[in-house]
């Protein structure tokens, strides 16, 4: 069940990233991010009330707030890195963020069989290759630093998210959104709005916001009932789903490395699920 929830998380993240990328071609990415974060907060609050998960402990709040702020830092680094035009450098490196929570979980005492470990390694490599790595023209320092910042931000966010989710998965995600709401509002005030986003964009924004929160919640539930390391690895396969959507909907051409990455990811998931 934990593996299925983690894969569901990856599918939801990949879908929200795909739609977020499409709308960010017409509007500032930071505005899209801010608007969808607020929508996520509203959805999360409603869901929290519906399931009755309302008791906030200091551990849940601090872990959730830290996860939200680190995640925001990761996104800022990611968007800034992508704006340099070196997507083939930034996206693959940022996808390695999963190594942080996985390492923390293993140091904390989690174990896995040899075949499961091989499956995790294949899944991580698959996610990296599916992101479309391109280093043939060399790597300049700015996109490399920003990609590393994104990986550290996302990895730290996932680590704190797992800590809070051990007590209350959904409430932890709400605390994440509460923390990022302050950042979002501050940015909106400074920029005097949300970059031209309006009512016509609501369907896309609502989808992104709900899918993003649901992805976080699904992964939070996965780490709550199953091994953190394995759940994090499976949840990190979101680039596979983003690329598949781009292939089928936008008819984008895939590189050989991406095909290899997809195959590696499928084999990795099969080994993890079987063992």
C-alpha cells in the first residue's frame, strides 16, 4: 500500500509539474507557484477538517513549516536555474534530492534487501536520465550551483515532511502551506499582484494546487505506513510522468537517455514491489 501511495504521489507531482510548466510559459513562474500554493492551503484546510486531523503539536508545526520553507527555496533555485536555459543540467541534478531523505532514513536504522536496494538505485538512475541530462556542452558554475541548491532544498523539505508525517500526514502538509503562504503574500505585495493571472486561469491553477497537495499527502501517508527510504525513492519518479505527458500530449521528442531512464525506472519499481 505504501508503494502504491508513493507512486500515486509521483504521478500527481508529475501531472502538476506538467501543467505548471505549460502555464508558466505564459505567466511568471513565481506567480504561478504562489497562486497554486494558496489554493493548496485552502484545499488542505478543508481536507483536514473533513478527516478530523486538527491537533497541531509543536513537532508537526515546526517540521511542516521547515518542509514548506525548504521546498520554496528549492523551487526558487529550480526556476532560477531553468531560466539560465540549462534545463538538461538543472532538472537532472535537482532530481537527486531523494538521496537526502533516503540517506537520513537508512542512517536512522531502516534496512532493505539487496534486490530492493538495486531496485532503488535503478529507480533513482531512471529518474535522473528521464529528466533529460545534457552535459555535452560543459557545465557553467551558475546553473550547477542553482541545481545543487534545488536538490538540497527539496531533499531537506522531504526529510522534514517525513518527520511530521510520522504523526499527522495531512496536517503536516497544511503547516507546509501555511509557512509558504506568508512568503507568497509577501512576494505578491512586492510585485503588486500575481503577474496577470486571472479567472480564466483558475481551472489550471486549481488542478495544480490540488494535485500538488494531494501528492504531498499521498507521500506523507506512504512514509507513515511504510519504509521512508523506499517511499521517497518511488515518490521521486515524478519526472517520468511529466515526460510521458509531454510525449503523449505535446508530442515532444524523447532522447535516447530518456528511453533508457524510463526502462530503468520500470525495472526498479518492479524489483522494489517484488522484494
